[in-house]
């Protein structure tokens, strides 16, 4: 006996090993098990007591040690749990504290943490400072712990009930029946379930951060109520509408995720916003007094108007903030045009415009291209018949409830989803472009476009991080479709409840069960995707035959006498059409008025031609600034001239060739 360490000594011993190992690996590796990106609250000696004692919510804490193998394995479950109950935070929060971190040694000792991991739950409004209650259950599966959280919440008394937590006990049948035929300001959803089912309570907690509805539960043992509502099987959700009508809610699968998703998607139900963004403009009002007509659309469709408006913005505004393109930027632009020209399942006039642009870019041996020259082409200054990209911004599926929301970034996601699906369904489309047989063609091009040109820099950084982490695991075109879908959902999860979320279009994990019921499954109490079904769905949803031309502009101007230049369409990007943080600053938008004169003069200046081709290395060798600007001017003119020559011959060739039928 004498040689066996007594318990306190064992603790000290373990601590010492902890310190040693911590010093050896912990600091050096510093690969923490949990990061700010995870939905858990990372606590330390500075914040633990302040956060968990006398808190408005209850807490479930995991004291772990970063060197304990089991903790490392368990961290995936804990993160999944925290993500699963993220919306419960007003009632109960999930925290972690690393006892192997030097600065936490004392606090772990004070809390009496002897083994890792140790789970403690602490009631809301707890001022006893008794370090909480330890969970000793052997089963640490996600579903078990989640149900424990519900039980623990229900163990609160009226006095210490968490401030943001609605009642979890079954509602009285009188209260439910009295709702019949009554007009109210919000929905009431009643979940009818068996006594030991957790779905009702879980859905109540899932909807905690949402306003516009109340969720209650009742038991199937209440025969009178079951009869009155006509419910024959449980669990079921009965819905009382604000207008006084009531119906049973139809869901394809009786799972928590389906119930919660359907309720979150009811019109008028949205995530509560921080007070600063509470004044919510009405749909159709762009906040500047002018009414934009609301366009009715189906969310099961993709709209060409969104894709074309996005391309218009990308080509005429976002890229136009770059005076010239060269080097990597030029390469990125070329690749982008290649991918879009070959894969975009658009209208003939747009596809032809893109193909022309591509042909021009490929055949011109320029190392540096003034963007104005590209703009002239995009605006079809050559007046080649059949090339046209509308200058109208017309958001349909990407409409926002206010002009600062959705719009361009939404169209960009949509465009790239469409492109990945095209790449997967038309394997030969990229033949002879240098991208053939490259399953990553679209993703890498998107990645470089977003990183180089996308006006929202933060978005670009986040996207680059995601790409670095996993894009190389993509081995087939199908995996590329799924990769983009997965990353988009990751972005949605991060942005849910943030300022850039449109309250009318809450960020959800997409496709929601109403769009694709077979995409969703449940395994051991956790929602999982059926990725095979998701892939099939994405291919159908973003497929060429699902792109609607409704609301697409038809006003294609006839080629003919030069129309007066309309620079205002370009130089005045209506700020409102963009997500606020994506707006380029007004002075970075180039002035295009000059363009007409330059291109008009181009024909006279036949002499300058290609001299300037090898870039502008000759600049700066003792030229005055006047010389320099002359050089730049000549250079620009020669580019424009080249373009003219190009089109002169190209359009001749074209006439001889048959038009490709619209795909
Ligand atoms: C690459 C990229 C990175 C971004 N990063 C940020 C950022 O870091 N911070 C920020 O504030 N904003 C970011 N944004 C903008 C943000 O993602 C949204 O585009 C914007 O807030 C508008 O949201 P939305 O409601 O229109 O839906 P969006 O997220 O733009 O989605 C558009 C449409 O695509 C469909 N969809 C939704 N999810 C998926 C999915 N998983 N797979 C396939 N289709 C789907 C839906 O029909 C949806 O309406 C980024 C945009 C892009 C293109
Ligand atoms: C607990 O918090 C409430 C308000 O949040 C405060 O009034 C009260 O004094 C606090 N109690 C203790 C013991 O700190
Ligand atoms: C709830 O309270 C009961 C009675 O005090 C107790 O036995 C049970 O362990 C508690 N459950 C939880 C999860 O705290
Ligand atoms: C009440 O609203 C629902 C949709 O919320 C609608 O389907 C129903 O027709 C409306 N009933 C009446 C009487 O207005
Ligand atoms: C369009 O996509 C939806 C899914 O959003 C799908 O149900 C529908 O069948 C598709 N339509 C066509 C014509 O492919």
C-alpha cells in the first residue's frame, strides 16, 4: 500500500506529467483541440467563473486536457454536439477548458478536476459557487448528452429558470384548444408526441433564436386533444396560423431536423437580429424611397436574370476597377473567361460574347491589357451582330428584402454552382483549353477569381482558407460539385444570424428538406446528409434545363448606327444592388467617358500598332511624365486598334461559318 500513491498524490502526479507533457508537446504543437471557429465557448482561468456563475443560461462544460488521447478522439463528438445545439445558447451553452494549459492549472485544481475529460453542468443563476454537478454517465454519445441537457434544463425551478428558455413541459390542452379560430400576431406550432420523446423539447429549443412563432408540446396521452385536432400518429406538428386557420403540418419525415427546418422557413418567421438591424425595410422598398417591384419566383429554379446580372456586374463594374490586367491577374481573368465561355449554359448572345472575348484574349499576344479595351468588347463597340450582355441589373432568385442584401454575391455562388454542374455533365466541354481532364478547373478558377478580384476581401480570405484545407482532395468532377456545396453550407453556417443575413432569406443548411427530402437522414440522433441524393439534386437544380428565362431582358439592341454612349449605366453602380461590404469605393470606379474618343480615334492611328507589345518595361527610362502619359495613351490605342483588326477579320470569318445552335 505504501508504494501506491494516495488519491491526492495521484492527482499531483498526473498534474506533473501533464505539465511535463504539456511543456514537451502542448506549447510546441499548440494545435489546440478547439478553436474560435468551433461553436463552443473556449474558457480559461480568466473567464470561467465570470461566465458560468450567475449566468442567464445554464452551462455544460468539458474540462479536458490537450494531451489526453481520449479527449482528442472525443473532440469531434463534442464539436458536433455544440454545432447541433448552437441555437440553444440562450438556454444552455457549451464550454471547454483546457486543463493542460499552464494558466489553467490552478482553476482546474480549484474545480477539483481529477480526470479528463470531466463534464460539469452548472445551473443558470447559480451563485453557490459549488463548481457544478459532474456527469458520470458512461455513455457520452451525442444524443445521450443532448437529452441530458434537456433533462438538466427541466431540473431548473421557476426561480432559476434560464432567462431565454421557453417552457419545456407539456402545454395544457385548454390553452391549445383556445387558439382555434383566434387571430394572433404569430404562429403557434404544437408538437404532439409520446411521453418519452425528446423531439418536442428539442424543436422548442431549436427555434429559440427565431421570432414570429411560439412552439409548444403536448402528449399523445391527451386523448381529447388528439381527437379535437384529428391527430392519428405521433410525433406530429399542428400549426395555428396568424390568420386563425389551423392545419396539421405535412413533413416528409418525422424527424427533429424536418420539423425545425419547416418551422424556420414559414413566411414571417426569422432569426432575431441584433437591435442595430432591427428596423427592417419592407420587401420591395429599396430604402431610398423608390419602390422596386417584387418579382415572384420559385426557389426550386435558377434564374438566368440573376446569372446575367451577375456577369454584367462582374465584367463591367467589379473588374473595371482594375485599370489594366497583367501577370497573374491577367491569367486569372483569362482562365475565368475560358471556364465561363465553355461552360456557361446561357443564351446565345451572351455565350457568343464570352467566346469572342476568349478568342480575343487567347489570340492577342499582349502581356498587359487595359481594361477599357475589354470593356469595349463587353459592350460590343464593334457592333458584331448577335453579341449582347444586358446592362440591366435584375435580381430574381437573388432579390433581397432590402437593396443592401443578397444580389451580386448570391449570383456569384449561383454561377459557380451552375458551372461545376456543367463541368460534371459535359465532360468534353473544356477540351483544348488546357483544362481538359482537370476536375478542379472550375473550383481553382473560382478560387483565384474570388481571391484576386472579388470586392469582399474578407470573403476571399475565408474562401482561400477553406480551399487550402481540402480542395486538393477533390478527384472527380462530381466531387467538385459536392465540395462547393459543402463549403457554401459552411459559409452559411458561419453567417447565420450575422448582419449580412437577409431576414427574409435566412441562412440555412441547403437544400432544405422541403426542396429535397431524400437528401436528409438521421443517424444516432444526429442529422446527416445523404450525399448521393444531394449530388443528384444539385445536378438537377443547377442543370441547364432548370434555368428559367423569366424576367430576363429581351431588349437586345440591333447593330446599326452607333448609339450614344451611355456611361452612366456603368459608372454609377447603384450601391444598393450590392452587399454593403462588397461595394467598391466610388472613386475606384473608372471613368469610361473617355473611351468613345479613344476608340473613335483608333482607326486613324494605324501607325502605332504592336511596338508597345512587350509590356511597358521601357517606361521610366528618363521619360518625362508627359512622355509617359503619351506612351500609355499610345499603348492603349494600339490595344484598341488590335482589337478592331481582330474583329474585322473575325467577323468575316464568322459570316462564313455556321452559327452554333444555342445549347
Ligand atoms: C466565395 C464567397 C465567399 C463569401 N464569404 C463571405 C464571408 O466571409 N462573409 C460574408 O459576410 N459574406 C460572404 N459571402 C457572401 C454570402 O455568402 C452570401 O452570398 C450573401 O450574404 C448573400 O446571401 P444569400 O442569402 O443571397 O445566399 P447565398 O449564400 O448567396 O446563396 C445563394 C443561393 O444559393 C443557394 N444555396 C445556398 N446554400 C447552398 C449550398 N450549400 N449549395 C448550393 N447552393 C446553395 C440558395 O438557393 C441561395 O439562395 C461570400 C460570398 C462568396 C461568393
Ligand atoms: C447575479 O446577477 C444579477 C443580475 O444579473 C445581479 O443582480 C445579482 O446581484 C448577481 N448575484 C450575485 C451573487 O452576483
Ligand atoms: C434532475 O433532478 C433529479 C432530482 O433532483 C436528479 O435525480 C437528476 O439527476 C437531475 N437530472 C439532471 C440531468 O440534472
Ligand atoms: C391563412 O393563412 C394560410 C397561410 O399562412 C393560408 O394558406 C390560408 O388560406 C389562410 N386562410 C384564410 C382564411 O385567410
Ligand atoms: C429543377 O430543380 C428542382 C429542384 O430544385 C427539381 O425538383 C426540378 O425537377 C428541376 N426541374 C427540371 C426541369 O429539371
